[in-house]
C-alpha cells in the first residue's frame, strides 16, 4: 500500500508541474504564429521579439538590456561563400539556419517556418546568457543541439497555427 502512495504522490507532482508550466504560457496561446515559410513572410521579423521572449521564459532566462539582441537575417542576405567562411565550412554547398555567436547574428533559411527562429534563439541564450562557449565544449554545437531541438518542437506544437 505504501508503494502505491509514493507512486500516486509522484504522479500528482508530475501532473502539477505539467499544468503549471502550461499555465505559465497560456497567456500566449491566443497569439499563434503563421505556419508559412519565412521567405513567404516579408514581415517575419515583427514576430522576433515575442518569439525571443517565449524562448527565454521556457529556458528560465530573464532578458536584460545590457546584452544586445541578435541581428536577424535570412539566407538571401548572405552569399554561400560568406556562409562558408563564417561557419568554417569553406566548401559549403548550401546555407542553413545558424547562430553566428561571434557576430551575434541569427541566420534563418527562407525555407523554414518560425519554429527554426525559436531554435536559433536557444543558441543565442546558451551563448549570451548561459555563457557557454561552443569552442570550449568537447562536442561543440552537438552538445547544445538537444535543448534547441526540444524548444523548437515545443514552440512548433504550441505556437505555430495548424491549418
């Protein structure tokens, strides 16, 4: 009987955590973001502050004015040669979404939706707020990627409008 009491107690705690975390973001549930590709939204940057705020909240980060916001550009604003030089992949054949942490620039591909911007904001917060240096980590960006993928998925499930 005692064994079931611990199980039920643990289950109640987990349910409370889930409900509380959902409630914290319910104020934003009315603000669904378009599911269009970024290249089809000339005004995609107008969503960036709200997306940045949502990601910061999800990561438990308090945004401050003393850390500059990243500049956001699309793949149309950079050549393949520049992308290769900045990423260290000089023979790059294609451009993809990327956070250039030394320049504090987020590059988003025009062929993706806004959830990828949320993904890149995670890398921005990892570097600028959590002070993680990708070059000092044994696995580099691979170490940082799981958190970004989880938050991208969370953002997609909760804030991208379903057609």
